C-alpha cells in the first residue's frame, strides 16, 4: 500500500488539465492500458471463486467458455464502438450519446453509471477490507477506512495515470501469486504434474465444452458463454466509462484496439490458470489431505484454506498480497470524470477555467471515496455476508445490458431519436428487474421485500445483458414508428465508424 501511495505522488506531478488528470494526456502505452483493463475486471471474488468452480464436485473447466464471448465481444467493440470514441476526442463515454440523441440520454447514462458504480465498488471495498482483516487481524471498520483512504489518496494525487500504473502492479502481483499457488500444489503432490493429470482425466476435470441450450442451467454452456459473454463484454467494455476511460487514455485508436483485443486472450489465460488451480486443489485435498471441514461445495474457501494451512509464512504474505491486489477498486477517477464532464461542465452557467475543472475533479474524487467508505461501513453494520454482497453486485451490474442496447440503437438505427431510445432503455431496465429481483436469494428477507418468488427459476447470469440489450433495442426501434419519434437534424444520423459528423 505504501508503494501505491508513492506511485500516486510520483505520477501526479505536473498534471495541470483535466485531460492530464482524467485521460493521462492521452499518452498511455497500449500494454499499460491492456493490463489496466484486465486488472480492473478482476476482483478478489474472481481470484477466490473461479478456482472453486473446478474444485467443486463435478466441477471442471467449462467456465472458460465465457471467454469465447469475451473475445468476440471485444472484437465487435473495436469494429463498432471504438471509432466513436476517437472521433472528435470526446471527454467521456457518454458524450457520444449527446451527439447522437441529445443531452438527456447523456445525463441519464452518466447518472446511472455514477449510482451503480459507487454501489458496486463500495461493496468491492468491503470485500477488500475482509481480506485485510484476515491478514492483519484489525477491527473491520478500521480495515474499511484504511483500504478506502489508500485508494482515495493515490487516485486523488495521481489521477488516471496513478490508477493505470497501480493496476499494472496489481496484475503482476496476483498473477505471480496464482502461479506460486499452482507450483506449491503440484510440488506437494508425490507424483507432481503426472499425478494431477491422471486425476483430472479420471474425474473429468478437464472438460471445457457443454453445447446444451438452456437459459436456466446454473452452469456455463457454450451458448451462454458465447452469446451471453459477447453481450456482457460489449456492455462492460464498450459502454461502461470505467473501461472506456482507459481506451480514451491510449495514444491512438489503433493502440486502444490492440489493448482491448488482446485483453480477451489474457482473460482466457487468467481464467484457465485459476480453474487449473481449482482442479489441482481437488486432487491435493482428495488424495493427500482430506479435510472434513472443507466440503466440495465450499469452493470459495479452498484457495484461502490452502494459503493459510499449506504455505510457509513468506508465501502466505505473497499470496495474500495477490488476493489484496485483486480486491482494490479503481473507479474513483472515472466516476469523477463522468460527473465533471457529463454533469458539471454542461450545466455550468459560464465556462469553467482549467483550474476550476481540476478543483471539481479532485473534489469529486474525494467525495466519491468518502461515499464508498460510508456505504461499506453501512454494509458491515448491517451484517452483510459475502454472498449477499455478491448478489448486490449482480443487481448493480444488470444495468449494463440496457446501456449496450442504447448504444446499438445509435449505431444501427439512424431513424431512432432520443425519446424512443430512452423509452426502450427504461423498459429494458424494467424487464430485467422483473426477471432478476424475484429470484434473488437472501439469508433473510426484509418485510418490504415483496418481489421474492420461490417458484421462479433464475435465468443464468450471462444471459441478463443479452435480455437487457435486446429489450432496449427492440422496444426503442418499435417506438421510433410512433409520434414519440422526433428526429434531430443537428445530430449525427448514425453513430457508426462511417456515420455522418
């Protein structure tokens, strides 16, 4: 954490404009943007839970199928959306929506991003504090404040450059930590790799493909991975300002495309590593150290259990640092940028000076940091468990599908104006609310939670972005044939690489 603070101070020198502070002067190398993208989408939950999918009874490598959709979705973003972000040098992801539809779509999208991202990353902060508490034994509220303060400080001082370079460090730490864990597992097996390979073949741990078609099957299939993963990554990496900010900070559209395209293959490698760790742990515990307290369905615990009980003290420190690195949030800078660029500057009564914009940016960074610490503290006081936190993170994420649908309306349908687009967006959110909320599982249900319906089978989560995008696009297109549609003559007729300017 000290190194992260030092890096924030060092890279923050000489930043005088919001382009420097929020976009790194549009000068970041493609490989740093690449590692930042991958690190940003990797959390402590990913590091701990993905191995559990292969460790569990009947578990295997099928979760890898979602990376096929991730790769296809990223290539689609490069072709359809990336050119928009390098035409006219927009300051935020949502500025292009104003060019196509109008001010309302830009402000609604920005506000939705600000609300859901603050909620999601406050709970990510909560999870990071859980890791710190496990490592040092401090009181939980103290851990929340420490993690939040470190994140706020290096972001406040260094801007997006600090965030990106810290992301690169965090990526390196957690990949090294994962490699060390795998090495120690195989080193602990008398037969080494050969013993693990025989176990994996006998127990079908290396199965990758499942071609069953189902919206409800609670495990990854090829179609859920390919289609659902494509729409999911299209929304999270093509329309969410958390990722788009990194792309805008690249030196050119070409370098941003390289970073985004290669990131899909890095995620495939990363998930393969995590899943192989889980399968190796199944072999390790089943054949060498049967532990009655570690049941096959408790896959989320297995990595932490191995770290604590089977590694030396220096290795425990390294691997806990890896988990901790994966837990850090990096949303404060893009949140502040979206507030300043999409809300403050457009609504200002007179043009803001360069110094005033920087003051607003730093103030917003500080304010969002305090807000996330407060939400994390409230979550702790409310007794939120990790499972509840993950459920809420899922709820916060389902807005991404309708956002993708809104962008696709702009790219693919020159006829649709702002009112039908916003109408489709709202109906897409309502449709996902109807699909998701009745199936949320909580340990106890508050008196006001009237949505729960135990008879409803949950739709598997990769399909949610597809449903949200399809509803938004379909309804928005239908509404454009009604009197609601008022085509702007001063807007881009089509948000496409070759569209009108």
